[in-house]
C-alpha cells in the first residue's frame, strides 16, 4: 500500500535535506501549521493510529 505524502512535501517551499527538513521563508501560514503538526507527530510514537511514529489511515 503506498504512503500518502502530506501536501507540503509537494510544495516549492519544502526543503528535503537529509536530517534537516524545513520550509523556505514565505511559506503560507496554513502550510507552516501542517508542517509543524506533521513534524510533531513524528515524535509521538505511542499515539493511537501510529506505527513507529507513522500515522496509519484506514479506508
């Protein structure tokens, strides 16, 4: 089953440096919020609906 990538990862504001993901200055506020929420969720491995910090969505 393919993973669904968050929308911010498809944006030109997203910088995918190994070990240093970040958004470029000027990223829309909504994108900044989505990015911060996603990055925070990676630290929450015991949250229901996650496996090793990855959110699992069911059909």
